C-alpha cells in the first residue's frame, strides 16, 4: 500500500513536471510571438518624453481696451509649462500638458484706477494722509487685485494608432482658469493615412464650455452697488469734474451715469470648432498641407472689463482738473474719465480660417517652411497672415532658425477708437485687437539637438534638444512686443 | 465655396502622383519638415490669439480657453 502511494506520488510529480514544461513552452512561445510582432510593429513612441517650455513676454502700447482705447498697454507674462508624452503600450500615447501663465498688466490694473497705491497715491503736498486726493490715470498702473493674475491650464490627450499605423484616433480634455474666467474643453479626432503614407486626411472637433466670473470697471460697479447714486458708496465725498474741470452736480440729468446698468445677463461663452486638414507629400523634398476650421462661438463674447466712451455723451472725470486737456497724453498722471459703458458685442460669432503650409527641403543645410492663412468672420474682420522660416543646419547639432511673419486685418464692424463710438449703437468696442492694422514679426531661434541623448540627468533623463527663440512684434497702431521662448526636451531611458 | 471645392480637387489631384516610398523619405522625415508649427512657437501663437482679431487654421485654438477673441 505504502509502495503504491510512493508510485502515485512519482506519477503526479512527473505529470506536474510535464504540465510546468508545457506552460513554460507556451509562455516562451507567447514571448517569442510578442517579440516577433515587435519586430514588425514599431512603437508609436519608444520612451517617455518630457518637454519643459517657457516664455517671457512683454508688450507696450497706447490703446488699452480696459481704459476705452486710450492708455498704457504694458504687460509682462511668464509661462512655465510641462508636456509629458507617455507611451501606454505599442499603440497608445497619453500626453499631459500642464502650464501656468503669470502676468502683470497695467491695463487690467486700471479696472480700479483709483486704487490707493496706484496713481491715487499722489497727495496734495502737505504730508497729511487724510488729504490724499483720489486720482487715477489710464497711463499709470494701479495695484488693485486685477493688476496681476495667473492663467492655469491642464490638458490630457490620448491617441490610439492602428497596427498598420494608417489610422489614428484621439480624444482630449482640457481645463483652464484665471480669476475672471474658467474653461472646460473636450474633443476628438480621426486621422487616416493612405497612398503609402503620402497622403493624410484628418478631422477633429473641439468644444469649449467657458464661463465668466465678470469683473467690471470700478466706477460702474460702485454706481450700481450704491443704488445708482453718486452720493453713496465709493462716490460719496469724491468730486466729479466736467469737461471744463468744474465740479459737476451729483444728481439729475447733468450728472454722470453709465448708459446701461444691466451688465452681463449670460456668463457662458461656448466655442464649437470643426477642423479638417489634408496633407500630401509632393516629392522626396516637398510636402504641403491645407487646414480648414469652422468655428462658432456663442454667449458673452465681449470682455466685461473693457470700457467704452461715447462721442455723443458728456465727459466726466475724477482727479486733477488741469490734466483734463491732456487726458489722451501719457503725461496725464492724475485724472481719469468715468466710463459710459462696458464693451458690448453680439452673442454669436462665426469664424472661418483657412491655412496652408508648404515645406521644402532645399539642401542638407537649408529647409524652407512657409505658412499662409486667410481668415474671415461675421463681425467684419478679414485677415491675411503669412509666415516664413528658414532653418539652417549649421552643424549636425546646431540649427539656426530665422523667421518672419506678416499679419494684416480689417477692423470689426463694432470697433471705433476712444470717444468715437455712439450711444445709439447696439454694439461697440474700442479694443484695438479688433481694429484695422498690419503687424510685422521678426524672429531668430537656435536649436541644439543630440539624437543620442548623451547628456543625462541622474543617468536616466537624456537631453534630446534645447531650443531658444526671440521674436519682436510691431503693430502699425503702435503696440510693440517681444517674446523670448525656451524649450528643453528630455527622453526617459 | 467654389474656391474651396477647387482647392480640394487640386489637392486630390496630387494623390495621383507617384508615391514617395518610405525608404525615400529621409528628407521628408527631417524634424524641420513637419507640417505643424514648432512646439516652441506655442507661446507666440498664444499671444497672437490675444492680440489679433484672427485665429485658427494653425493647429492651435480658434478660440476658447481664454478670455480673448
């Protein structure tokens, strides 16, 4: 009996060994099959890639929209951003894009130009703080809550490529917020390659469901909060001057009041866009693409921070009477004109931009990159934009990239400069971004590339490239800006 | 619309050209030949979105996500 049990155990052991052997064989065959497949199906993305991107932007001009088309447009902005591309498997890639844009703005600060530490810090000369006059100026940055802010954004994009790499499906989601604006967006795309990957057609859709947390010009907001009275709240005890610098009455038909005390009645602002593109390889050295967007926006499309002054209404001021004749001069540091209304624009906008790119590999040293866009919308803006870049491969690691961009546009139907809109109009703005102008932008960039990622941080994070660029942008209506951008790409081994 | 249709027809005509084989795409695959804006240009595109009345058809946003146009 005991011998039988020992024999049975031996049989079981032998059977188990066979089963293990079969399992091992199957596992190894499976592994071999996977390896074989890997030979034929290249991963869409081999390793995790990390981009650190940042920029420093400055601008100045004389047509700030927050102060009705006149005043300082000084802005500085810094934007640290990380983009991380993660291969989830052979076919799928997840891209996380997170960034901050931290800015200071003279124009936005003048939402409240009478802030104590701004222009109004001027006193009457007798060192008695109680006698500090309330003054303001569209040319002096105030230091209210709106003088600095940050825009924060987080985007996630997932893409799946088919085994033959001829079809790509993608989906994305985005969140963004700043102190007076939040945005939630989502979208999806479909890309098809054919003709031996010489031709590519892509279609994508995006939806942004945005909303305002509206901030208003302080005089309009205070007037409404005080029950439409100039004798209560902010205006209590503050002299209001007429165009001649004389004291104005604070009640009746000859006193200042905004023409409209109904502000935002709808805080939503939605954008729906459909994009199509067609790309074609023309030869071993040339390829081009066409882009076509259809964009529809609805909701509150005006910016509630932006003032408007009408040419057919009397003007009223707070500050020094002797500065009123010089109101539109940057020498004015101590008088501010009370707004007639906030900017008002239609609740829908239809945009139709069409773009094209043509790239040509001129030689081992030069590549020509060109771009053109035609834009039109139902607010009356028509624009042409052209861009040319000429990457020069100075060595196998360094590329110099000079560029030039030209933009011209017609003005929106609702635009008029400071004091040139009329109160009889339904829609009006003095935002010079919607005016007629042309703009020239000159840029120079340099890129260092190391395809072998020899330089490593902590032995794993290989530096793939570093790119720096500076661009100078000048608009024909006086706005001038400069932007320095830096991009560093790492590959995780 | 007629112009757009013409553009699409012209673009389709290119597909009838002899295809460039994958092993002939050394120059086409150069990073500077990409038919998209350089990643480092995203901040420029962003300020242009604020400072100009036109946007879109460049792979960036045509609006939404910011209190600009």
